[in-house]
């Protein structure tokens, strides 16, 4: 019979000294008795029969990989050991933005030292177009070149240096043609990657005609580079059959599995994709991690050797898409109090050369063109313009931030026109009773929450006292001007593509009582794995130390959705809860029969099964269930209910619920140089009943800073030939430590659980805080407006760099009333 030991509670990894008797508790003795007479291999005793700590979902807990992150032990793609004969892949990119490829001579490349293989489009056995939703994304250029940085060929060599040097030996001849870089012109000429879409509610034309006042304005909202710390990277190893295993920094492993299989012309089951963690994603690895995996997989199958591919920062930035830049316009009617009657909003997304995800990105910009305000009778039109740049893609907020910007500009403009504080006008236009239906037909069910949240933030941030002090300061300070703004956020949670709102999970309980959970979500630092572990721990009444997460793999949980749209915890948490719930109920059924106790009222808590006066340790329960031939594994699944959207009518309920938040930002601007600093930020954010307050606060802080960077310092620049010239940290400025405010108050709204049946009534926190950064941009406009006695708001395109701030200040000094917002209809009374 196998010897079973009970490991020390105080030193669980220390074996008892040789010859010393093992101390066991009652639970262990009971489990040993159950094991008596069984064969070796029947399973060891649970390491910890009882647990007293409770830190499941709903409690603050450190990130499951936090210690690994700070000590450097967390393994990323380039940390994975490769076989000794692994090949390194380098890519040849187009040097022009538009043209025809007339000659591609690779003979010198093939003869270069260390080169093992060179591949082009003619070497692809399967699909050559890897468009994620719609066609239009060739793996390699065949004929037409659509952007500077498009992939022409790949080189596999024995070292990374050899591959890079070999790429330079290529002879390329291209019939260069003019590049289209103006999305507004493209939209006007009908050069779009997807058809124009319209959402309309009521008679907006009559609302404009009957309004007391009408304003119109326009804005340019710049794009944003993802600038993840870990660039695009993958390692592919061939299997003994026709398949491959792909290790990739990737937000959508199932999509990469599909595309790799189609490129190699093999079944999906022959491709296994694994992602343990990413060094940042932000949407840049949702669709645009797949091309590199496909190329590396092609090399691996052709050579029979592992292939590693990683993009240098500059090549990564030139070859991959960004947040969509937008050109927005509004024409809105309102009364003397600034309350909207209706109007017309147009958004033009710069999509780059192909559709990628632009259909859904521009849709979401349209959905969020109202932000937290009732537009009244309104039309919203979205254009998806084609340009000869890398295909723009998902980025935190997925078009929502760009759509919100136009209505936030309008709120400031209207407030100056009617002579009110912008916060007053914003509050008057919030969704409210009898005006609680969006322009796409969804009812905003928690609209009183937005009003309460703003009122609480007004008080906690001393908004009105600071407003009075700032106005007095600006009246006596000719150069330094202060600005203050409070902006809200209402963000819809769900994929707007209905079929993506599903998730699966796989749960195993081992005979030592330890638990492993696997799900379809990916970890990019946001704490998803931590939250899912907490969900399982809470459902099984265990300490989270007993639950371990494993790498996301397509052979464990298939057909998964991307980790995007702020849905990671909502979907995967519910799937994990389903799996844990099935297992729990199975154990309850077994316990009722095995221990002859009433099933009613059973529960798992603190590492024990509790049933009336009986308490059975988790370890004993698991051992008994195993010996009773009860399955200790479960498969969970979840699909979001209620959501639907009809593109034909532009109506529906695309979002399961809304997350809310608000931020107050204060800035100081030097109007002679355009330089400014952010001095204080106060944030109150709605996460329902938080799954993990510590992680959620970190997400709010990080999202705000990233949103601030998008709107202030992160400027993408292309030259006239379509070459990205801001292609590294020397020319592209993300926020640094010194850019954070001196006073940074962040609080989660408590006491307001989600109105919908989400995971423990929590709310998503990945994307909504990003848009809180709009308060910084609005505060800059507020400071500049003081130059014209607050009669007008200047046009301030983004990013609001010091140069743009200075030009806006000069325009105000010169003209007093720039063309940012013009009255087009006077008082009809």
C-alpha cells in the first residue's frame, strides 16, 4: 500500500525528517482509512485539508503573476527556449505606400550566409488572404502594394542577424503610384473599405429647424500607437504529423489557429495555439498578431524546424495598424438652457488600406457619439474611409472614445454659447426620465446612477469652489491660465458582433485537492487570470492559493472569442463559474449519498463542505469522490443574453449594460509657449460590485493615463510619401512618470451593483476608464477659453500638443472667436 503523508501546514513544501512519525489530523486519518486496500496511484492525500483564508472574487488581491513580473521570472515569447536548430525569421517590407510590384529578385537573398529558406506568396499552400472578418489582407504582396511596410517576403536563417542582413540583398522594382492619405477626401469620393452606415431616431431635420439655437463644429481626433512593451512575437514548432504548435503574444488564439490552418491548408485540429501572457496588447494583438504566426508556421512546416519571429520596434510600428484617426462633425439644435433638441453627427474613420475590424470600430464610434447625453431627434452617420496606410485596428475603447469626442466638444461649445458652466450644460443633457432611449433604440436603464455619480464627484472634488478660484486667478493672470473640466463616461459593454459574446472554461480538481482552471481569455497584464481564479475559489469555497490558471490553449477550450471589448472577466468569469458550479453540485450529490446527510443547505466555505452540524474538509471530500468514481472535471460555457442589433434598421440592444464614470481634471497652461501641466485629477468610477478592487483601481489609473496620452502627447506623423516617421520612442511620446498629476484621487463607486446579471453583479473595467482622459482635453479648452472671457471655446484637435495649444491661444488672441463652433441659426423667439 502507498504511504500517504500530510504535509506540514506551516511549511507545506518541507517533507518530514526521515524516520519521524507524520502528524495527521482527523481529516487526514479519515482519508487514509478510505484509501486502505487500494492500489498505488489511486491519488495522494490533499495537501491542505482545511483552509481558513477567504480571498475569492470581491476581495482585493495581488495579480497572480505580480511577483514574477517584478522579479523577471514571468516568461514571455522570447523567453521560451527554442530547439537548438530553430530558425529566425526576418521580413522584407514595401518601401512605398502604393504601387505595383514589378520585380522581386531574391537570388542574392537565398545565397546569403545562414539562409535556410525564403518564402513569398507563391509558396503559400493554402489561403493567401488572412482578412479576419472581410477579405483584403494578403499575407504577402502579390501584385498591388497598399501601404509602406506591407510584407513582400520572409527569410529564415540560422541566426537573427543573418536573417536581417539577408533581407537587405533583395532587388525590388515597384511602379510607384500616388498614395491616398486623406480620409475625408476618400469618404467624399466613396473610396471606403465598408459601406456607410446610418443610425437615426425621430425627425432630426425638424428638430434642427425648430431649435432656438443651432451650432456646428468639426474636429480631428488623432490615432494612437499601441506601444505594447512586448512587440509582435511568436515561436512555432512543427509536430510529428502535419501540424504546428504556435506560442504567440496574442489576444485571439482561436482566430490565429484558424488562419494558420487555412494558410497551411490543414485542419484546425492540427494547429495548437498557446498564450500564457502578453507584455501588453490594448487591441494591437487582436487581429494583427496573426500574420506573423502564419508566416512562422509556414517556415516551420516547410523546413521541419522551429521558427521564431519578432518584429523590431520600428518595423512593428510601420507594419501594424493603430487606433483609427477620426474626422468628426456635428450640427446640433438646443434651447436657451443648452438642452439638446436634436441634430446631425458624422464620423469618418481612417481605416487604412483594408477592412480589418473597421466595420465594428466605426459602428462603436456611432453608438457612443452620444456619450452620456440624450441627443433627442438625431442622425448619426459613419464612414469607413480607405487610405494607403497600415490597416487600423482595435484599440482600447474600440472606436468609442473617438465617437465620444465630438459630443464632448459640442457640450463645451454650447455652454460657452449660452453663458453657462460646461458642467451645468452637461448635467442638463444627461439621460433622464422620458429621455432615456439612445439614437439606436436602446434604453439606458441606470441613468439615475450617472447623475448621482457626478453629484458625488462634484462634492468630493470641490468642483464649484475650485471653479470660482480658477476664474478669479485667470482674471489676474495674463500668461498662465488654469482650466477645470468634469466629463462623464457611459460605455456599452458587449461585443457588437453578437456571436462573439460567448466563452468556455475547463476545470480540473486533482486528488490532492488542488484546482486548475483554463479559459478562453488571454492575460495581457489586466488581471483577468487573477479574477477568474478568484471566481473559482469563491464558488468552491477555497483560498485562491489552491487554484492555478494555465496558459490559454486552443486544444483545451476551443472556438473562443478575443479578449477585447472589456468582456474578458464578464464572459470567461461566467464560464468558469458555470464549470465550478457544475462540479460543486456534483460533489453535493455525492456527499448526500456517501455521508448520508441532507443535501439541502449544503455549502462550500473555508475549505470545507458544511452541511448542518457536519463539516467535511475539502481534501476528504475530494478523496472520497475520486474513490466513488465521481468525475472531478467540468466544462463551463456562457453566452451573453438579451443583446441584438439590426444593421438594416440601425436599431437594437447591442450592449448588455453600461459602465459609468466621471473625472475632474485641472491644468495650468503657459499661453506664450503652449506648454502645460496636469495638476490634479479626481475620478469616481462605476464597476458595480468589484471583483477585485485593487486590480480595478489599477485599471482605472492606467486607463486614464493612457487616454490622457492619446489626447495630449501621442502624435502619429506620416510624410507625404506615406511613411510613418514617428516610429519609435524618440519620436513618439507616451506618458511618462512626470506626466502624472501631483494629486491623483481615484475611487470606485460603491453600493451600486450591476442591474444585469453579470458575474457577481460586477461591471467591466478594461476600457471605460480610458475615456476619462477626455477631461484633460476639455480642461485645456477651458483654460484657453478664458482668453476670450469664456465666450467661445477654441478648436483644439488632438493630440493637444503644446504646438496645437499655442496655435489655439494665438487664434483666440487674434480673432476672439475661431471657427470651431459657429452659430448657424439665431434665436427664433
